[in-house]
C-alpha cells in the first residue's frame, strides 16, 4: 500500500523558513518523480514543485521560484521542500504527491494527508 | 500557462441522478495529460480519471471521462451518497494547472 506522510508544518513568521518532509513507502520511491501541491484554506489546488526520480531535474511554479527548494533522498525514501522568505499567501495545506509515471507523467496518483503551514505574525 | 475553467461552480443533484461536469482549457491539451480528482472535506484529493478517459485503480465504473482538445467532461452516471464532493480537473502542458473546482452537493 502506497503511503505518503508529510511532516514539518507549523506556524512561522513572515520572512521565515520551514522545511517540509514526506516519508514514502509501499512503492519504489527512486523510480518516480514526486511533487508538492498546496491548498490555501477554503481554496482550490495550486501546483508548487516537482523533482525527477533521480533528483537531477526540478520544476517550480512562478509563485515560489527562488524561494522554495525541492529535494529528495532516495536512500531514505524521503522528499523535502525547503521554504524560505515565506509570505502570508504561502499559508496552505501542503500535499506530497506521487507521479503516475510512464506513460502519463505529471498526473498525481497518490497524495499524502497534507501538512498545514501558517505564515503569520 | 493553460487556464482551466470548470463549470458549473456548484451542481445540486439528488442521489441516483446523473452528474455532468465540464472543464474547458484556454489552449488545446493533450488527452494524455488531462486528469480529474475528487476531494471530500478534510481529505486529500483522489485521482479518478487520467488520460482524459482512463479510470484510476479502484474507481467505480459510474465515473467516466471524455473529451479532447479544449473541452473535457467528467460524468457520474448515478450519484451515490459518497460522490458528493468537489471535483478538479488538471492538465500538464508547459506547466501543470488545476481548474477551480466544481462542488457537487445534495439537492
């Protein structure tokens, strides 16, 4: 059974930093791209970032480019999102998401339960 | 960036009725990269349909997807009580985007 468990969320002041982690199990983590998707309270889904299976390629939405860094440790089956220069508009539930893989990449077949990040003074 | 517009915003129906949800793209989308998700309150989204018309693992056959180019549809043939939720379409063109969602509520 695929499981994705996020951690690291919490309350942070504007301009602060936070690192999210996602522990994966139930599939060959090193074979799949992974993603972060967020959802502001009461709002829709917003795509955040992606990383290839070996970590060699990354992608960021314009809204977080230059402030967030995605990474992974395939030896630990763990995905990370380092967030810095946080703003109030970054307040959201952050979901760790598994890529569907070939032949339909960039489709999200498993989601974690999410971790809430609140940016407020 | 491809913008996805979902309609209607809210659909009020009774159990057993048919639901038809629309997703329109601002530019043509490859069918391979069009998906639908269901989200219930307090839960993470769940993949329903990928490749515009393929059901994900474990999804009942009352859910079906169709469409191509800029117009896509999710159909729920007979609404079950557990189907009342918010539905999102998603595409990957040059960058992944989601529609704003359609809420299917009990009439």
